[in-house]
C-alpha cells in the first residue's frame, strides 16, 4: 500500500489517480479528504500532519509514503516525527516533494531553509528515499482564473521574464515511478518544464486554450507586492518577487529529469492550460 499526503492538492490528486490506475492500493491523506475528492475505490483518511500521531492509522500496513511539506504551513510540521511514525509501522520508502529553492535560495526561510530541514529529515530517517525538487508550478496560473473568466485579463509583474514552469501532473508521474520502483532510491530529481515560459506567453496560452484572446497587463513590482500580501507572508512575497523578476541561472535551467524518468518530454505550459481550460472559461 502507498500513502499519499496532500492528496487533494495539485500534485497529490494526479498522483493518487496515477497510482490507482497502475493497480496500486492507495490511501489518500489530507485534512479535508473525503469520498467526494478522491477516485472511486481509493481509501482515504483525514489527517492533520501537525499531529504526527494522527498519521499512524493511515500508514499502518503501508510500504511507501509520499510526503509533502505543506507549503506555507511547512514550519508547523515536524518531519522527523512524521517519518518516525511511518518507520515504526513498517514503511520502507519515502518520496519527498521538496523545492528547487533548496539549492537556488538556500538562505530563504520560505523557499530554502524549511525545505532543507525536510530533506535532512528524509535522508536521516533510515528509510529508502527519493527527493523531488520542482520549480514553479504551471498551476500557479489558477491565481488568474477569476480575472480571465470575468475580464479576459491576466495581470502579473515581469511579463517577459521566463521560467521553466512544471506541470504538476509530471511531478505526480515522477513521484509514482519513485514510489513503485526502488531503482529511484537515493536520487534527487529537479523537475521543470521543457522551455522557459513568460507570464505574457502564459496569458496567450490560456487564451488559445479557451478560444478567446486574453489581454496581458504588466503590474509594477509594488502592485504585485500589494496583491500578494493579501494571502502570503511578507518574506514569501519578497522571495517570490525576486524569483519572478531576477531568477538565477539555476532557476532558469531546464532539467532533463522528467524525460529521464518518464521516457517522454516534460509537458509545456500550453498543454497544462489546454487540459484545465474549463477553470478559465
């Protein structure tokens, strides 16, 4: 059995589906998981990872665990305690969803330091491990869904700065491979899309997906900062703006790891937009 934390998220949901399709027994774990948001036949358990003991019934009898760091709430978790519970009940393999920020922004509390603590805990857990380090997610474009639906507009800063955004479905497929095959043990995979894609080009791709033009409006950094501060802590906002506006060479590097693991090219942002066009119509 394979346990997937964060099972209702942008990576967790396609990961659960991929594993179930492959015939694996899967337990979907999330705070708000229910029969309504998992595939038919998938076992589910509501779990709050801030209480590692609440994970015990879900991982009892499991062979492998997919662990996410809970994003902006990662600092509330104790990865060592979570992994200790998993190991005590017999889990032998863990696949961690980390972040490229571990290497590109190592001194950033929001992008590097906390993610590094999760990686260190995984490496020291005594379990067989694989670490996934994705860059920016294509699904971050959901932030534009309302403005596209109502005004056919995307507003973003740094309109012509490109990043190799990765499709969460590709992350999920790499995760599924690592959970099912011990040949990935001890590997760290950097996961990106196949090309640099600018916000302006993303707006065009969404327009192509929905069959109507989408206008791009370039925000100033201050305008973007004010908007982000409504739902992100200030340190996260500042690091995010730095990545978007002045990415390092490592943040713009196109990694071959998706293709190396899956035997096919990574999906483009346009492919992601085409699959999720309904969210923008």
